[in-house]
C-alpha cells in the first residue's frame, strides 16, 4: 500500500501545473495546513485570522511567517476576507478560483487513489 500511495503522490506532483493558485500553498506543510483549515471552516464567523494560525500544528514556521503568507494570499486574491460575528474579527474564505482548484485537486487525488487501490 505504501508504494501505491507514493505513486499517487508522484502522479499528483506531475499535475501541479494544472493548479497554479494552489501551487503556492503546496510549498510548505504549514501553508497546506492553513489552506485545509480555511477550506474546511469555509468562512465560519467564529474563527478569525489568528485562530487559523493557532490551528497550525506542523510547527515548521513562525506565526509571523504564517501571518505574512496569509497577507500575501489575501493581496493576490487567493483568499478573501469576510467580517465575522464581531466587527473586529475577520475570517477567511477561498476565492472562487482557489476553491475550484482545491476541489479539482482532491477529486484527482481520489480518482488516482481508486486507480491504485
């Protein structure tokens, strides 16, 4: 099973050019973790930007690095800021293009896993 999963990952890596916006999040486990948390929570107003950073368990980068990364992704339009339940709390959602890439990526991953299974 391990070799089959490695083949799935190799095939996914070969397809990364199909996901130009998503590619920026793939460079670091912490960035990938941020993306997954933002995708799963999908603008839940009870979570703010600092909460997303606090959720990161990979520990491979500093809070400042994560904050700067999020700021850059907001600036380039990959992430969108939504105002939460509290006026001072901002939450995040994926842009439509990033959401489409994430969903296509996971669909491809699922298909590749079934083919290897």
